[in-house]
C-alpha cells in the first residue's frame, strides 16, 4: 500500500464529514499531509491547524514534522477537555 490511513475524531470528523480514509500516494511528512487535506477541504485544513489539535502516527503522539512512511496510520485528535 502506497498511501497513509487518516483517522479523524470528534469535531474534526464532523467538519470533514468522514472518519477514515486513505490518502494516496503517501505524503512525505505530517505537514505535507495537512497541506494535502487543506487543499481538498479548506474548513478541514483550518480545523487541523487549530489550537490543541494533535496528531498520532501509528498510535504515538507526533512531535514536530515527522516523515510519513507508506502504510502509516495518522490520527488527528481534537483538543481534549475534562474535569
């Protein structure tokens, strides 16, 4: 598989209208993936770059702008709140 699996949670899913999809070919980095998704859906692009939105790559929270390997799973997580 040459792409990356993208998962959206909470309000990010609501903005996009989807929860899971493949992006092919795999973007080279997390920032390239965000840019690809923003080109397709400006509202989602804004939401993904919102304050507190985190990305997890293969179930580990990502820091910086890591490279993406084909077949990776990238989950975008909305800001968490709680009490």
